[in-house]
C-alpha cells in the first residue's frame, strides 16, 4: 500500500468516526441536559469538514509534477493544514461563546447516564488519535497529523466534559454550571492544540531546518557509495509526503567530468532506493582537496 493510500484510508476512518460521534454527542447532550456534550458535538461536526479538507489535500498534494509545478504539488498539504487550524479556532470560539452564555443562564443538571456516553467516547477518540498519528508518521503527512490532533483534542474536551458533569452531579443544585465551565476550559485547550498544529506546517512552508536525523541518514547512505569520499552541505525541504534534498558530495579531484556525472547519478539512485521518503535529489559534486 502506498503512502497516499494509507493516508486516504486513515482519513476515511476519521470522517466516518466523526460523523457517528457528532450524532451521538448531539443527541446525548440535548436529551441529557449537557452543553459540554453539545460543545463536543460541535467540534466533531467541524472535524468532519476538516477531514474532508485533509482528504482533498492528500489527493491533490500527491499529483505528479507537471510543467508549472516541477517539484510536484506537495505544498498544498500544509496550506490545507492552515485551513484545518482555522476550523479548530472557529469551533473553539463558538464553544467559548456558548459556554459563557450558558454559565449566566439557569438550567437543569446533566443526566447521570451522559457519563457512560462520555466514557465510551474518550476511549474511542484516544484510540483514533493513536491510529491516525501512527499513519501520519508512516506517510510523513502534516495534514494527517493535524487530523490526528483533532481526535486528541476531542478526547480532551470529552474528559473535561466528564469532569464537569461529575462535579455538577456530585455537588448538586448550585453547581449546574460546572458542565459549562468544563466546555469553556475545553475551548482553551482546542486553541492551544491549534497552535501546535499550525507551527510545524508554518515551518514546512518556510523551509525551516528541522531534519537533522534525516540528514544523518543521508550522509550514512552516501558514504556507502563507492567513489564518494565525503559529504558537505545538505539542505532539505519538505513538500507533502516527500523530502527534497540538495547535497554536496566530495569526490576524487582527478576523475573526468563524465565520471563525476555518473557518480552523482549513482549516489542519487542509491539515496532514493534506501530512503524512499526522498523526492527530488540534487547532487553537487565537489573536488577533494
């Protein structure tokens, strides 16, 4: 299975899961007098649209290179991640606004059975986070990582709702708003997660140097190629699920131009064979002093 197929499959898993949970949370919140659960349902609904965006981003970013995009379409993925972050910020703002409004309004205590619903949701969302995060690491997908964090933030908001409802039920009359305070806390956590998702995507767009481990692997593989004496500069930039590399390789100064050219191609082919996550590899030959 290719990286794209793995990522697409994980995204469909998110879409189906979030659709089911949005319906369950919405009905449980309405009939169980819990705004924290309704807030959870709002977040899950925005997650559905966010996952569709992730799906589009993965498919578009994996289009092959063409005349106008010689490096491919990989940069579409972090751009989609920015939009996903926008969804998170929007849902957090709505939840915070509604929570503050409900805190100031008298309402009934949540129903005890809502705790069982939340317990099942927390377990499922944490499982979803771990599964999708694993797939994001396997595929080097920043937008899939953002989708995974949607699951984790959903799990945290559900934990907050669980705590809020428990406090309201244990302390009884006068503590009905504990549920709403829990939703307000959850909105703050969603905003914090939005920043954690936004920062790496921004680094990807700005070609930030954060790939020391991959550079070390590239140098190790390069030293295995006969004729490569050493490596010098190595620059990496990420686009979608691929890493594009500019590498300076040191070779014997007495070889011919053709031999240096052939050696550069041999190094490029070896790197792409041993490190399949690499995209374009540009080799600059340097004479050994």
